C-alpha cells in the first residue's frame, strides 16, 4: 500500500528546535521522528512511500535514502516553493495509482491503518479522514459528521467558541486518485482550507474514521516533550522502544553513571553519557549521545539532544536543550524552556518558564 508523507513545512511552532533541522528529523527518544513514522507505516503494511520535500530537503534524503534501512521503498518529490498540503500530493501524482494514504509529517499514533482502509472500501469513499478527540479543537481542523460517518463540515482552526465538536482531523487520509483531478499542477492548495471543503460542497463521498487510539501532533514544544514522555511510559507503543518495557532505564554503549547518582526512571541514555556524583535524574527523561551531567545537578523530565554539558549543581526541568549546548554551573532552567543548538547558558543563569533561546547565542 502506498502513502504520501507531508514533511515540507518549516515547523515554525517548534522553533528554535527547527532552526537547523526539519521537523521530521527532530529526535524523538534519540531517533529521527521520521524513523518512528516509517516503522509504524511498515508495521501496518504501508511500505511504498513518497516523501514530499520543501524545507531543508537534503537532510531527509541523505539520512533515509531509498528506505531500505527501514524496510520500506522511498521516493522523493521536491517543491521549489511550498505547494501546501494538497499541492504537495498533486506534485507526487505520477507516483500514485490506486487508493493511497496521506500522512502529516508530525503525527505519532497507533491508529489501525488496515481497519481504516477496510472502512474506506466498505463505504466506497473517495476520501476518508481519520478523526481523533482532543481537548482544544481550535488548534486543529474540526470535522462535523453525520450519523452514518459522512463528513458534513470541515473547519480549519475555528475560534474556540465556534468548534462544533472536539473531533479533529488527525492528519491521516485515504484518498482515491480522482480527488486530485481538480487541483491545478504547480499551484498552492491546502486539503484543509480548499480541497476538503470543495469536495463536500460537490457532495463527494467523504467519510470520517473516528478512533480513540493513541494520537499526537508533536509540532509544538509541549507536545514534543509529551510524546516522548508517553513513549517512555508506554502510553504509546513504538517498535523502536520495546526495550524500555523491560528496563526502566536504558543505557546505551559507553554511558557511565556515578554510584551516588540517583536515577528514577524511565530514562533513556544515548551513547557515551556521563553522570556525576550526587546527580539526580528523574524520568521520563531522555539524554542524547555524549551528554554529561556534572556533580549535584538535577534533570527532571528533561529532553537533552546530543553533546549537552550540564555544569555542577544546575537544574533542568521539563525543558528541551538542543545539540552542543552548555548549561553553566548552578543555572536553573524552568519548565517549558526550549533552547536551540550551540547555546551557552552562563553560570548562575535563570531561564524563565517557557523561555525560548535561539541557536548560537549566549545567555
Ligand atoms: N510538502 C509540503 N508542502 N508539506 C507541507 C506544506 C507544504 O507546503 N505545508 C505543510 N506541510 C506539512 C508539514 O510539514 C506538516 O507535516 C503537515 O504538512 C501539517 O502541517 P502543520 O503545520 O503541522 O499543520 P497543523 O498541525 O497546524 O494542522 C494540520 O494538522 C492537524 C493535525 O495535527 C491540519 O491538517 C489540521 O487540519 C489537523 O487537525
Ligand atoms: Mg502539525
């Protein structure tokens, strides 16, 4: 079965984490997001995949090549300028024959794709949209359905008081190739604001497949942390992390933990990390390769990328720290902070709740 992946967006809401990398390549428990998505797709029988690229395209193609490492077949299509979600799929049309899946490139889920496919076929739908319930529908595309599952209305990001339901577009579709006919080649077009509303006004058979399976859009710093907490706490299954089920702490090659350090899992360490005397690490926490946590420091629900050095007596709580950062001695990083790559946080600094620090700066 084929799928088209939408990974062309700049991931602006994840900045500064996406200043130097594309959203689909940000690490989720030390592996690129896309590796998780490809593993999931393959396990659901979707292994012939077209990747639509725009922002920083080389990063993805250089890393995943023809897909053989992940057991899938990958093809790439490029957009010179962003074509929008539907325009990007139109751009991949020559790779498509029968019904195919479309995936937003920031979704981690356990939705059963074969069951969605049989739903689509039973109803002779031209488009089936997966729906998932959320607390704050106004940040998403809200979908109103009839009792037989037909989609009645599609409203992208309605104001909070105007969302007709809390069921939202999960960013996963099954489409018949005919729905692409109305999109002019090379023009900007969005499923959410143009194609779906126009199919509905034409009376096309657009159905909703509702599910309460695990689902998250990791495209904000809060959700980016949350999905990793969920993976470590086994709220979401990932084929890449079966080992955390058995052991609460997973240490990769070369990691050294001082005997007086206190570890409260679940914690995943990358390769060659070092944890100093009296340091305390409270999970769910992830450390990338080459991180060091000096004596007496605290990590509490922290996500550290690679080569982060945390000085003595510092604390990092519920925050994300990018590659090659230095957290100075006795610094305090308050919850919700997001620090880009190559940042130096000087000794005794205090990052306020929700502070974002741009790459290559000193604070
Ligand atoms: N190739 C390509 N070209 N990809 C694009 C483009 C483009 O011009 N624009 C966006 N994308 C990709 C992004 O990289 C992302 O993976 C996906 O399309 C969705 O874009 P987001 O920017 O993450 O959209 P959103 O999260 O605000 O809203 C979308 O997802 C929600 C579910 O998470 C919408 O589809 C909503 O309706 C939906 O509820
Ligand atoms: Mg998104």
